C-alpha cells in the first residue's frame, strides 16, 4: 500500500477508533420483499444481512465492512468491503457469485463510499470527486465537480448520480447527470443545533428516490428523512423516535424502508421501519429484539430437548426395573413338578 493510501485509510479509520463512526446506510429491497442491509457493528468489522420476506434473518457476509448495498439489474445484491482491501462482490442466493473489483489502493477504488449502477458501472467517491469504473474496467471521473466533504452516493435508474456534500451550504446535494453536468439541487439540509457542528455526527447519509421522482435523504442531526425535489420543494418525511436516527432509505411497491441506528446513549440496532403508502409506519425489524427472541427460542428448545431426554431415560429405567423384577420373580419361584 502506498503512503498516501495508508494515510487515507488511517484518516477514514480515526472516527471508528474514537467511537464516532458513520453507521452503515445501505438498504435495498427486491421484488420478492427480501431486505438486504449493511451493519458495521456486528460480526467483527461488519455484516451484510438478508431479512427474508418471512421474517428470517440470514447473515450473508461477516467481517465485511460495508456501508452500502445495491441491487443489480437482475435483483442480485452487490456490496463492497471498505477497509484494508477494497472489494466489491455480487451475491446470488446466499453465496458470492463473483468479485467485481478488488484492490488495496483506495484511489483506484474506495469501497467505503461506493455504489453499483443498473448499467453495471462501479461508482465511488474519493479525492473530492465521484469516479466511475465501467464494465471494461476503465477508471474516469464522472464530472469535474469537486466536493468539499462527500460521504455516500446514489444512482437512479436513468444514470443520474446524487451525492451529498456536508462541506458546503450547511449540507447540500449535488446532481450529476449522464453528460457530467453538475448542479446543486438542495442546500441548508443539516439541522442547526445549539452545539458546534460535528462533521462525524451531523451528516447526510443514504439517499433514495421514489417513482414520482421525489428524492429522500437521511439527515442525522435532525434525526429525520428529508423529502425534496430538484425544483426546491422540501418537507420532513419521517422523524425517528427516541435515540434512533435514520441512516438510509429505499423504496419498493410504494412503501419506504428506512434503516435506523442508535448511538446517542450507546450503540443499538440496526432496525428497519416501514412507511406504507398511507403514511402509517411500523418497526418491522430490530436486531436486539430479534436476537433476544432467537436466544429465548433456543433456550426453550434446549429445555424441551432436555425434558424429552429426561423422560426417555426415566421411561427406559422403569422398563428395566420391571424386567429385572420379572426375572427375579421367576428365579424365586419353585420348579414345577412334572406330571407323569
């Protein structure tokens, strides 16, 4: 690894070492209703999870430090590891089907801030620009636009790229179209608080887009999802409850799926809240609750197994006692006299 790459890696890791790591913002839902989401706080350096439509949680990748997950044109999840080596993989079913890119040079590809487009391009942000690796492996900047501080990016089905910049205009979103033209489409997105601006906590993370063309972005200082248009309209779409704050958002069949974390009073999560078309919302998954139920179920199963096993041995013991009693009884009986 080059000295410059090492310095970048150290700088990126410092927030994690100080307990100020940005949470993962990757969430995607396929047509069957399976939810894929990233989580950097469990299973060593992180996890890629699949929440099946029936509610079963499956660990797809462990020790995998991924912030983002997207679906390819066939609905397969694509995600990238973003520490030490930067490796983007595609999964089919529950296994890795192919490695799309791998390097130790974050200037060649940075897995900590990337996405995969429907056209098969890899996009990532580093050195104040957004870069593309096309299907032939060629690397180029998608625009001459320079960001002050970019973390996260989103590509829609038309190939437009949307990326937040928390280093300008109190939080902005930049749109880069397919020709490379960049425009600032939203500013003043970060909620002003009484304290000082914290660039590691007061951030803009995951972006989503619905079928009507509205854009949505997770804003952590206000613990909310902002809904906005490219024409300047905006409103608060969702506000997290308690110590939770939203990290990412995606849409499927008109419903929004919001990935949330809790870090104010100790880390918890992730959890997923579904906002239906009618505006109602419900928590459909919480990691701690799921694990607690799973543990309780395992303990109950073990107890039931132990009870079954104990009943088996007791029954076997009783059978053996009865057989031994019959044998002793027969031994003690006098021999029968033969009748001639």
